[in-house]
């Protein structure tokens, strides 16, 4: 199962990559919104995890692009900081499937990924 | 009536006693816990209590206290990191990672959590992951001796002895008093890279009709168990005269938190001091500062001149700050006030490291002249005013060769109300082998 993680914080990216790889996923990384879209188009991941605040394109713009432009139904998990609840609601309206707030436990993220993948299977 | 055999009677008797006391034991256990965690007013004292429990081997109790603290103060990263460490010590690595990750997801450059996470990956032999984390951590803190020590340990685990030596030598360049680095270096059979070699060239240009002054030096040194020693030969051309000076420098380490600098030099040329000497003690003090105090001795003529010096420095993230003062008391000035009778040199250095400890850019501002620059031609000139500034740039050039460029400017009062301007250009090449 291919997971695309979009996050500009290198440390968070590495920690999530390590956790998900241990769970057996094929993990791909994107450090900014532009790279994220390129990888979504090229790789067609089974699930996308994206931070809201990123260079070039925000997580919201990515959700919009994935749903409206690319027409994909790939499950999307939004990663947000505390205090961005309105943005999270907007993400749901655009078509995101779940969200997780920083700071989060990698275990919790892994459970959400598993749940969404089972649902979409 | 059933007749009970002796062992049964014994156990019945024991049970009755324990039953009578069991509630006391339970109460004292639960009371012990209650006493500790209901008093959450002094969080720092609670944290200390948790550390004490862990030190006594009771990590479970330590974690319970940490949980209580985090309920009250969720952003107390040190507590969460410590809790993670207790999991790691109990070999519950996944839970340890979770705690460190929770800190780093919120504060990606938390050095304690970074170090702890790297340790877990090393202990569980996830060397690639440890290496990735180390790279990120050193990006935040390129001069962190603790992180560089971890890097050296990782390199040794991966049988990269030469790389480990290089890392340890870089630590010792930053802090000649790092005992752990020295211990690791000396424990390596081969590839210790115990030797260093340096060449430097410097030319000073003046605005008046003075000819440029040239300075060139070669230095070779070696690390030993007690510290390091280097020999330096310096050649100068000044005032139509050439001369040579020989010196020996030593950095000696005795305890973890301090080290000594010793210097002695000789020359039979009038453009160098006939005798030079120096001694200084460097001491680590809280909050990452390093304090030093000592003296220099320059003898152009008898008696020589004693110069007292002190410095205060600190590495902060990828910056190094240092301020150094030199005080030269003059017997010709009639006063009991030490500062008033001394000429004063004050030099401020700031360096910005990028990537690692080999690569940096620095600026220097000061008043007065430094006897450590080997440009003092007459100790008496220190009494006159002088302002200086400079920039330096060092980078890893190729292999283990490091190159450094230095550009300086100073305005010096050569006699009363007569100033000269000096531009100094220098280059240094150094390596370890």
C-alpha cells in the first residue's frame, strides 16, 4: 500500500516515514505542496497524509486539486496544528476524510491510516 | 475436627499476621503514591521526585509522576522526554518513540528529544534511521558536542573508523577539553587521525609608506591521552628585517569540565619577542558557557611584559559568541587602580556555523591588539589606541583539508595623535591525518 506523506518539517516527515514503513507501507515523501501534487499524479498513492501549512501549495489546495482537478477518491488525512479548527472544517468541505492534530502520536496516525484504507478497500 | 499438620499451622499463622497487616502495607503503598502525586503545586520538585524514582530503578513510578505533571502542564517537553527515556530503559522502545515523537512534532528542534530518539534508534540498531535523525539534528545544532559524539558512536558501529576519527577531531577542535571524545579517539586502534598540520600566510598593508609585513607559519601537532601538543614555526618580514620564532602549544585535560592551555616560544630576532609564554585555564560553567583566565608573557627586553587575559564564550544553536579581554599593567603609570594603569584590549567574536563545525563565517570587532596574533612588535605599542574589525570564512575544501580566509582592518595610533590604517589578508590551510 502506497502512502504519500506531505510535510515540510523534516523531522516529522522522517518520524512518520519510519513508523509507517515499520507497519509495512510503501512510504513516499513530499516536502512541499508542489512536490506533493507531482507525486500524487505520478504515484497514485492509496492514501495521502498532508500538513495544512506548506510551501507553494497548502494542504487545502492539495485536497481541492485531488478532488476537483484530478477527480480522485484517494483517502486524505489532514494534519493540523491546534487552533486551526476552521481550516479543518474547510478541508472536510473540500473532501478530506480525517484529520489529526499536532502533537500527535505516530501510533494514532497509523491507526487512522489503517482504518481509512480498510474503509476504502 | 481436622488436625492440621505443622506446615499448615505455620502458613495459617503467617496468613493471619499478614492479613492483619496487609491493609497497612496496601495503605502505605497507596499512601506513598498519594502523597507524591496529589501535591502538584511544585512541578519542578515533582519532576525531581520522578527522576529520583527512576534512579532507584522504579521507572513505573517515575512515569506515573510524569503523567501527573503532564496533565497539569502538557507542554513540559523535558518531562515527556524523560518519560520516554524511562520507557527506553525498560526496553519499551515503541512507547519511547511515541513520547519523543510527540515532543518533536510540536518542537522539532528540541535537542533533548532529538538526542533521546537518536539513542533509541541506535540501541535498536536502526542505524539508517539514526543517521537520518542525526543529520537533521546537526542541521539545527552543528556545534553540539553531544550530537557529534553520537555521530561518532554511530560511525564506529558502522565500522567507519576514519569518519569517526574525523568527527572526534572536529569535537576536539571545538573543545579541546572534551574527555569523552579523547577517550573514544584513544580507544581506536587505527585511523585515529591523531595528527594535525597547518600552514598559514598573512600580509599586512599600511596606508603610510610602510612596506607590507608578512607572516607565515607552519604547525604540526598530535593528540595524546593527556591532551595535545603542537610545534609552530613562524617566519616574519617586518621593517626590512626577517626573523623566525619557535613555539610549543599544549592543551592539557585533567577533569571533564576544564582544560589548560600552555605556550612557550623563543626567537633570536628583534621582530619577535625573545621569549613568549602563556598559560590559561578553561572551565565549563552552567548554561553552556566556557570561562577562561590566564596570562601571556612577552619579553622584547628585560623585564618582559605580563598581559592578563580572560574570555567568556558560548555555543548557541549554530552560533558561537566569544568576548576576550587583555589587560597589560604598565609600571610607568602611577596609580593603584589596576584598570587605569593597564592598557585594555577587548575583542568580540561571533561565528555562524552552517552544516557542520568545519564551515563557518565569522566577524570580529575589537579595540586594542591581541598578543595571540603574533603581530606585536613592541609590547609598548599596546598602550596606544587601536580599533579593529575583521571577517573570516572557513570551509571544508577537499578530503580532510580545511581552508580559511581572513580579512581584517585596524586603525592604530602609532604615536600621540598619529594614526595608521592596516589591512590584513590571511589564509590558513589545515588538515588532520
